[in-house]
C-alpha cells in the first residue's frame, strides 16, 4: 500500500470551491463528502487493493477518489461537470488516477474498461440516476464484477430488498437476477457539503457467475413489470392474458400470491412455464 494520501476535509474542499468560484450543482445532485473517515470507510468496505481496477462515477473534487487511490488500486474517475474537471485533475492525477470526462449514462463502457476484464465500481450516486445506472450496468457491463454504491436510503433499500421487505420491487428482482445485494452501512447527512435532507446507505452488489435463473430475461421481466404494476392484485389477475391458469401449477407458484411474495427464482419458473 502506498503512503497515505491527503483526502479532503471540509475546510479544504470549501476552500477549493471558493478559490475556483464553484458552487455545488443542484441539477447534478452534487453533495460532496467532506469527511476523510467516511471516504476511507467506503474504500475499506469496497475491499479493493493493489490488484484491483476501480472505476468511480461522479468523482466531484476527488474526496472518495483519493481514498480509493490510497488503497493502491488503479482508479479511473469519471466526472461530467466540466467546471470541476480541471480541479479534479489537479487533485487526483498526481496520485496516479486516470480522469475521464463523460456522463456515465452515455459512457462508452467497452472503451473505458478496455484492457481489463474485471472491475469494481465505487460511487456516490445522486438520487435521480442511481437506480437506472446500477440496473443498466448489471444488464450491459459484465466487466463490472462488484459495486459499492452510496445512495439515498430508500433507493438502497429497494436495490437490496428481498421477499418480505417493504421495499421489495422491480429493482430488487433485477438486482437479484444478476447479483447479490446488501446494505453494508449507513451515512448521515453531516458528512456532506451541502448537507442533504436525506440519509444515505452503502450497498454492496456482487455479480453472480451466472444469473439466478435460466429463464429468458426479457420474458421474466415483462412478467415482473406486469405483476408489480398491479401489486395489490393477485397474480392470476395482474398477469391475466400473459399466464394461463394451468401455468401457475406447472411453475409451482400460487395464483393467489402477489408480486412481492415471489423470489427471482419463482419469477423464473413462471416465465419458463409460460413460454
């Protein structure tokens, strides 16, 4: 492990913003972490080190970036805000970090991750992009083997929820299809600048070697969307027209069950039986 780097304190980050005449963008959901203990905790929970390729989304001014570089991992930092990019480069490139100017939602992932077949994503994700970004990466970027994301508590609970949890829904099933997910920590609002009005959680997501079920993903999630679209109804009603009565028996799924009672494996059996 390299010598400890200097991660951003509240005073240092505030001074950077003031010196460069930058204010955090509400439109981009920018809330910068200003506590070194928090970013080092995130890096520790991400379980990365000298053998790892790490990609960070929304690097901001580099608070978490420096903590990740401190582990000895090879870090690629992605940032869309062109106001921040010159400052970010000055702060993190001396630590060996590669900075990519791009919007993660339109990033050429194949080109960005070229050269290595296994990556860990670590990111502080704003509320408005967190769920679609995580799910799109699970769907389409298999080189990302693990994620440790900091998200708003309600978002994180949905991503990691299982059957029986109040937050269980479509994102939960999508995560479970591709990976295992769990909440591994909580982060209070006082470590951010500006201070948000929400609590954040850390969610660890580990991609499965193969999906949880062999069912066709498009067919499976068509049923999942229909079931959760009318989640108060029994499946025989919410899936009427898509799943015949006898199909429930073949799949071993109760027709009077509701969507939130089915595991991803249950949905898989239903999708296969309904072909």
